[in-house]
C-alpha cells in the first residue's frame, strides 16, 4: 500500500516534471539516506549553514551561500537583506520600510506571480519598460537606460528574472546598478540545467542569486540556494535563524556573519517563518554534489528512449508527436503531443481534464494547451508508469 493511500489519497502519474504543485522532483536514494541520517543527530543550525556556505561557494564561485526553504523564500530573504544590511533596527521593522530606501526596479516584462515573495519583505516594485513584442505593438524589450532613469533616493536595489534570452543583458544592468551602488537580486529558480549556470550567472557580478533546490538539483522540494555577496548572505541568515540565545554566548559562523558589526542579536526576523531544517540542508548539499558531478546525465538517453516508445505507441492516434531535444546533454527531453482537435472532436483542454479525472490521475504538462499541445516530461516516469500512461493516452486520443 502506498503511504498516501493510508491517508485516503491515490498516487498519480506525474508526467509534468518537477512542478511544485505535484511535489517537485524525485529525490535520489543517496539524498533520502542523507535526509534520514541528518535526522538522527543534532547540530547548531547556524554552524551547519556555515558549512553549507563553504560547499555552495565551491560549487558557484560565490563569496557565500545558504540553504533556504525554497526559491521563493530565497527571494524574500534576499530582498530583506538588501533592505536592511546589518541594521538591526530595520530588521525589526520589516515589512514596514518607511524612512529608508525600499524600492526595487524591475522590468515590466519580468513581473510574475513569484515576485510576491520580494514584496513580502516590504519592497515596493517600480516597473520600467514595455514588452512590446507580446503586446503586438513593436519590437523592443526592456532597456538598461530605463532602469537608470528610475533610480532615485528611494531605490534599494534591482530585481532581475533570469533566462537565457532575458533583456536587457544582466551584465549591462549590473554595471549600471553598481555605478549607483545598488545591488542586484536575480531570480534564477528554474535556470538549472545547464550546470554552468551555477557559476555563469554570478560572473555577471550580480549580488544575490536564487536557485531552486527541488527541481533539477533534486533536493527536497521546499529547499533552495541563496548565494552571492557575503555581507548580504549573512544579513539574510540573520533574519531567518532562531535568535533565542544570549548574545554573550552566541558564536555565529565567521565565514557568514561579522559579529563585530553587531551591537547585539536581532530578534526573530521576517524570515523566521521560512526556517529550513537540518535534514533539508544536508539533503540539498548531497543533491548538489550529485548534480555538479553530472550524476543525472545518464538519464537523458534513458528518458529519450522512454519518450520514443510512448510516441511509437501513439502512431495512428489523432495527434502528432514531436520529441524536443536540448543539445546541452543535461536537460531531459520532452514529448510534445499536438492534438488534432477537429478530428478528435474535443479540445486539448478536455483531453487534459479527462486524464486528470481518470484512475489513476495523470497530470501532463499544460503550458501549451491553448495551442492544442500536451507536454510529457519524463522526470518521474518509469517503465511501469509509462505502461499505465500509454493506454490512457491511446484511449483519449483515439
């Protein structure tokens, strides 16, 4: 019996990948073993974060890094660190920011639901630029000068949502922001693989970068990495840790926190609700080692063969299959199923709904349903799960 069946739930067939709403990525056995081993003993969490920082620094080239409870938590803590630095009074006041710089400049085209995590720290987002291509009104994207024109005495920093085609180029924006002594916070939650992004994004000079730990790295779902400037990473840690101790006895990790800069201990900070467990820290560090060593690369060919089998079994269905291959050798392939809605007599939305309503429930990628396309991500698929998925697809696409 599945552990979920004990609670009255049936496990599903996840063909959507490492999406948060379905529980993230599968954790390898070594990661699960590390999680369980960490649960058997106790360590000071700030000391453990100091050890994690050394690992993260080696993997990313950053001055420092900490494990956070997901990429969104990293954005809140990163924004809080930029808003306060080591100022204990400001830490105490968050999310109320009246009287000190609290605006983050962001391109309008970079806005998304996840930036609520930045606003939760007390930041106010100031939009610049237009996404004229999406609006069908022109060819231009956000430009660096638009950020510069928005900088003023209320500006605390810049928020940048990274992808390979993001505009303006991050390196140009960092140069402009640093000319005004403004830090840049980068949301790179889903930008792994390629592994090179762990270091390449930081090479732009960005001050803080957030990566998800529960996607490509395959750590616990509620885990992430915040890395970059040591002083800002330390300020973030100060606002996340349990501060119920005596200042005279407190010995925070020297590689993260400058004790001589503190007149006392801050109270529990705005990130206290975002605490991360020792098990999560150790598990993510274990997963990070596997990821950086290329331990998952062998699955690319294996998953490709599985998708090819699914596509072959759908021959004759009222749909066209297209295998999407990334040449980096690290990213798993995807199977795009273009539904012939006219011949089938129902929409791709309806097919998706029927797959979800079956037993077991099957969840496929739904990002392109408006284009009549289903996406099969093989991250969670095994031969046994594919044997269940194939006849269901055949039934719905017949």
